[in-house]
C-alpha cells in the first residue's frame, strides 16, 4: 500500500509553532508522506521569516507560495485570500495530495480550504470549534463547514463543532500540538540562551537576568483603525513600570501597520530604556522565554493555551481572545494604560499558577499523525440534523 500524501499548509509564524510536532510525526510516520507548503507571512522577513526556522528544523518544503499583498487592511486581507485560492489551487493540482490540512483561523487559511474542497481533496481542519473576538472566528467556522475531518484542541471545541452539524465520528479531540512543545519545556524549563545575543532584535540592552516580562500584541481586525492607539496604551504601561521587557512584533493582520507604526513612533519619541524588540524566535526558545518570565502581556493566543499549561501569569488585553476558553492564569483588561499597569502588578504577585491541560496533554502530534494514517478520508458529507 502506498503512503498517504498529507499536504500541510503553513501560512504564518504562529501556525508553525502550533503544528511543529504534528509535522514531525507525519514526516516520520511509515504510512504517511508529508507535503509541506509554506505560504503567506511565514515567508516574509518583516514578520520573522518563519521559513528559516522550518528549514533549520530539517523539514523539506514542497512549495513556497507568495500571496501577501501590501496594505494590512481589510481589503488587502480579502485580496490576499483570493490570491491564495488561485495559487494554492495550482499547488494542490500539482502535488495531488490524499488530504490537505489547514490550521486554525488565520484569514489565509480559508484559501487553503476553498482550494482543496473545490478539487474534491479531503480537508482536515486543526483547531476548529473555538471562539474569539475578530474575523478569525468567521474564518474558523467557515473552515469547519468546508472540512471533512476535524481535529480539535479541547472538549469544549469538539462539542461546538458537533453543534454546528458535523458528524460526531469526524470530530476528534486530539489536543493542541503546541502543548507538545510546552510539555518538553515544562520538563526542562531552564533558559539556556541569551535572547539578545542569539536573536539580536532592536532596542536597549535590558538587564533581563533579574526578571522580565514578555509582550506580544496583535491588532483586532474589527477595530483595526485603533491599532496604533491600542498598542501605545500597552507600551505606556510597560514603559512606566520600567521592568525589563521582551516585545514581539505583531502578525500580518488588518491593522498590523497601525500596530507597527505605534511601536516605532513610541520607540522613537519616548525611547523606552526597558523594552527590547524581536521579530521572531524559534518555538522552543519562545516557550523557554515565557516559562521563565514574570508574565505575558498583550493578546496572543499563547497566553490562553501554552501559558495555561505552563502556569504563566497573563494580562490579556481587549477582545481578540474574547470567549476563548481560559484558565485562572488569565486576567482580562481593556485598552487603558493605568488598568494594564495595575493588572501587570497584580499578576506578578501571583508569580505562577497551577498548570492546566484543557488544551491537551502534550501528545497531540503523534495522535494527529495516527489519525491521518488510519481515518476514512472523504471529500463529501451530508448534514442530516
């Protein structure tokens, strides 16, 4: 029997972190052949050029697909998605995969789903069934309706996908593969590298060894015009606390130019001496940085997933993660510098929280590969209830 060809499309920096262990398990499975396609902002230097880390990890890339249009506004997002459908349709036609895997909720992922579904290729959706506070929620649920097999990250998500009319037998709670990486860090949490020495970045040489926080704030696509002022509220709070901070660049979303401009202008005008900025970091290194920090500030989903598992205090700002299932480590606030500052101080008093496993047990990658090797792969379905 020939090996199943599994085409996984990674469109952004966080998507690689989400599925790295699943990619490894697929690549090493005797009954599977990994066809890895890298697209979107994962190929762009200003968003961290995740493709460099992917290649360094030893993965063979089947295709690179450049689709991101300049603009970082809703129209550019729509056009990027349309271009993605056209380009990925050709990629799938040439690769002839037995199944295509699309990941989570990035706006580009709907292009993967459309290009596969319209060519009668079985579509597998990882991390469906969750809820958030921006365009990602619409994209995620649209992916669910186009997908034939659903590998979700929590029981809450599994029940939601079933309520959307999907056949229960096709909805499997595998847990989130990103927690596989978090599990290895939990077992050996030593910060064994100097972040500035290894990754460079820009900004002052902060004295991080006596304690630091991590900041990562993305724009909210439903209020993208406020992205600049939103991020500057967080910058002001972190600056005034005068605590060493490692700040990471935003994803490519509608409003990302506003977030980026807000960071640059604040940095130039206020010259914060306690903040050092990075574009990207290898997934394991980023988790080491998180678990050894005093907490994560911003609105990254890492605060909801990985930090819950690792017990890292989180100050979650705004509605980007709205309604997403969360643990006790998350403290929610709005875009107000004083409120953010007080929340950071409150969370630092906690120091750490008990780790929770609502998003998995650290074995998702192997579980996903085994399912892809054995599951019945259909490209059609009938909703009967």
